[in-house]
């Protein structure tokens, strides 16, 4: 295997106890950096449906803990040295691309060129309704807006003169934008999502593709099919398919023993759509990889064989700092050195 296999931490800045100190998140990212993780990514939401809390955390769904993604990224950029940082993913439905370009440039400069910008169309209508952001139910129109947003962000990052843009969703008039990001022609832009439209955007516009495992179930076979399609579309559009980073947000329930891992994975069955499934059925559906380090390595290797080269590990339960800390330690000690070997 010639391509390196890298891995990142999904830092869950939601689903925590309300008195959780920010130092906890700093410590987890520093531990991941010391353990050899390549990146740390954070969710960008205002809140999520209650079933996401009861299925992933033990926090109170009536008082959902959520920190602002971009404020957290700026703080983490100032206290880390090597690890890549970014949102996973920022929705353009309540993040205007001009502000995303400015926030991204700022975090890239604070971190000395360590931002990866992951973008999406947005999907949770309730958070838009609650906070007063318009939400178009037509996913096709939101995808059209996302394509324009990428053009706006890259235009602002690269234009040496005030930038103008005339689109259906965004219009800019002689917008000055300085300084530029450290990374040139700009930080990499990745797309999440397993839909065909998301794959097409990754193929024609993106620097990476990183769908979320639980969203519809992304197992190795489905991932391999999606990646093959992306590479075919990229080549057809005149792009180098090997320049697109093949990533995956992988749900990982890991423990020192299988029993410990199974107890952690059981929390997933509190989700209404998982309630009737066994762990074996959730694994077969592409919703979770679980077990002791050897079990998890075998599950991860199946995705490596499918083409994944950049994993983001989301440790179950998502709201448990202890699970994240032990997951970081177990991956760093027992899995990292065996990936791609």
C-alpha cells in the first residue's frame, strides 16, 4: 500500500454536561495530537434532534449542550502545533460563504496553515426554524447554493483584487479580502454526504470526500462503489482523481475488551431507528465498528480495502470524555502503527 492512512478525532463539543469546562476539549485534542492523530474536527450545529442525544449521549436533550464550532476551532488552533483542524461540516444554510471564507482564513492563519474546510448543504430544519434562518426544503436548491458557496470562498481566498460574484444565491460587489490564508491557493475543501450529488461535488469541486458512516449506513461495499464513481466523474471532468482525499467519519465503539466495547456500543440502540437492531446488524448495516483493538482494526481494514485513506474516529458514547480518552489511547497504542501495514 503506497498511500498513507491517516486518522482524526471527532471532538464532540455537544452532548456534554452543562458545567463541562472548555479545558476538557483542549486536553482531548492535545492527547490526540500526542497520540499521532492527524486531525481534530468538530460538529457545526446549533442543536440536534432529541433522538440524537438519547442515542449518542447521556446529556439532557431539553437543555442541549452546544459550543460554537468556529470559536472552538480558533481556540484549539492557538494551543496545538501539528494537528489539522476544521468543521465537520459547516452548513451554508446558516453560514454565509463570505463569513466562512473569513473564519476559515483566520483559523488557517492562527494555526499556521492547518485548516481543512468541510462543507455541507445543511439538513436539520428545526434548528433553522428555531433560530430564524430560512431553510429551503429542496435539497437540489441547497446543493446549488453550496456549489456557489465554494466559488465564493475560493474567489475571496485567491483574488488579488476586490472580489465580485453574481449568482442565483449569492452576490458580492467589490468585496475586499485580506489577508489571505496561509495555505495557497487555499485550505482544502472537503464534502460530506453519501448522496450522488455530494459525490459529484467532491469529484468536480472538492479536495476530499468524507461521508458519515451512520447517515444511511456506509459500509465498505457502499463506500467502494461511491469512491469509484467519484474517481470516474473526476477523470471525466479533467481532474486528477487521486488528488481527492478519500475520507470517512467512522463511528467507533472500542474498549480494552469486547465486553467493554459492547457496553459502549449499546448506547446506540437507544436511538429509535436502531432500537430493534443487534450490534451485529448495526455493523452489517454500516453504522458502527466495535470491539477490542484487534476487532476494530479488522473493521477499519475493511474500509482501507474499500479505499479510505483518512478516517475520522467518533468514539461511542459521543458525550463521554472517558470513552474519547480511552479511544485515543487504544488507537494510538494498538492500531495506529498497524494501519496500512
